[in-house]
């Protein structure tokens, strides 16, 4: 089986932390660590799309930042070579949890793609999605029966109606 189908992108190595080969690790939006990462495999993808696998030696939080240390990377000089690489976990390891998001979903009305969801919010009464149209206009759509027919999570499509008054 293809390794790419077994992996999930979870974040990026943004910078080094200290001089002992640790990294500041930024998780992608909507992803949360739910299990201990020590001794788990981590996959790094470089700019040439090469994947390398490492074992996590240590993982902790410092001032609301995630700090990660890999076995075999023990100084800042070695660590600098990995800055900017994308981080992947095996899906089967169940190390993370997703927060459902509608960002990047397409908004479709009468079989025509109107635009893409670029933001979402809850206004205290209902969820809303911000749409950027194909001609760069932006507007909010309440996620209520008046406007939303169906949300297809598998294909990342929101089927909508009556949005003319919102544009």
C-alpha cells in the first residue's frame, strides 16, 4: 500500500528551540494532540517531497508552544536542516484529533460553483461561513435551512439556495 495514504499531515517544524536539537512544532489548524508522542514515529517531508522517518525522543509544551525532540538530532546545527519541513503521523497511530471545519469547501448553487469557504464563525445563534467568490467578492452565509440544502463532507461541498440576497 502507498505510504502517503497511511499518513496525515499535522503541521510543520517552524524553528529550533535551544541548542540541543529541539524544534518548535506548529500544528495545522483544527488538529490537536490526544496521545503521548514519546517513542512514536514521525515522518518529515522536505521541499523535494522526500519522506524521512524519526522517533520522537521528547515532546512538551513551553509557553503555549509545542517543542519536539527527535532521537539522533542532538544539536542546533543538525536541527537547522529540518526547519520548514512538513510533519506527518501514521493515521493508524491515532495521535491526533480533528476539529471539523468547512474551510476550503466549495459552495454550489444550482450545480454552479459560486466560491470557496475562507472563514467560519459562530455568532451566538448559528454557524456562518464566509465565501470568496470566483470574482473575489466575499459574503457570509448562515448555515441554516433557509440557505444550506446539504453539506457533503466527503467531497467538501456545501449545496446552497437563496443566497442571491446575501451577495
